[in-house]
């Protein structure tokens, strides 16, 4: 009997490992951030699925393009950063405000108890990326946008941006721990949640991550939820509520991509 249990256990482990290998292969073969595609490309993914087809049709009334991100657990932070910087390229005053906020963010995190030596490299790279996508750079919008796309597909730069945004999010959770504790499910303390669910790479993001990051950066995000919920209308949620969004994302279970309004 024990040998049967052991074999069952081994088989389960093999199935799980095979699933992980398949997921890794899909992930590794997908660009960190893809090219802009017509939103209607989603129809091919859900061919024959009436629920999703109707919802994509609804979404197509509001959005013309989608830009995919790699499904590696970092997709929210990567999509957020890319979309926000893309917005800043064509909004000089907003860019200057964000640059100042980003410059000051390291000192704020140090005040919150983050070790300066841990932050140094990530902050330096983050600021370099921001400088490289300045609206004042020669060549105009198209050249700067092309530079943005190049940077976000270079693993080193792209991942450092994600790491730094995770640290900013963690800092906000610590700064307003009493408020954010209400959003945490289970028996996690804020401290445990930050160290286990926010700061590590490849950890998926939930509402609490979005709310904290938006609050820390003063940015507005609209997330469109494409799922099997009732009706044929895609439900949208703005973070923070009542804010004018500058970033548009689509969420499908476990994954975020970037949207472009009509």
C-alpha cells in the first residue's frame, strides 16, 4: 500500500514538474514586453468561446491595441512601469514631477528602514531608465518610445525597474501599515506580507499591490477584468477610485497586459 502511495506521490511531482517546465518554456519564449497588437487578436485565443468573444467585442469598443507582457509573475509591475513611462514621454510636466518623486524615493525608503546599500544599485538604474526616456531627449516621441521598448526588453534594466517598484510598494505598505492590514487575507502581518508577497521577484500581484503603488507614485490605473463573470460587459476598476487613469491594463486570471484606449 505504501509503495502505491509513494508511486502516486512521485507521479504527482512529475506532473507538477512537467507543468512548471511547460510554463517556463512559454514564459522564456515570450518577450518581456511585446509589440502593440490590435485588440482583436484576443479573439484567436478564445475562438469558439461565446462568453469571452462577447466580452472582447465589448472591450473593442473602448480599446484599439493591446501590448503583451511576459507571464512570469512580474507582469503587473512591468506593465505598470512601461505604460506609465509611455504616458510620461508625451507629458513633460508629469515627467518632471515623477522624476523628482523617483529621485527622492530612495531617501524616503532609507528613512523607513530599508538598507541604503540594498537600494543603491536599483535606484541608480531606475533613475538611468527615467533619464533615457525623457521627453526632452533628441529625436522626438517615436525615438524615445523606441528607446523605452528596447530598455524594457533588456532583462537587466527591465528587472531592476520591477525590483525597485516592488520596494516602493513595500515601503508604502510599511508607511501606512494600519490601513493596508485591512486588505490582507489570512494571518499575515504587514511585515510578513511585504517580505513574502511583495518584495520577492516572480510573486503575482493583487489589489493591495496596485493600491499601494498607485498611492506611492500618485498614478491612476484602470484595470479591465476579462473573466467568466456574468454578462457580456467587461468590468473595469479604477485605482484609486475616482482618479483619472493614465495607465490602462487588462487582467485575465493570473496575468496583466497593457491596453490602449480608442
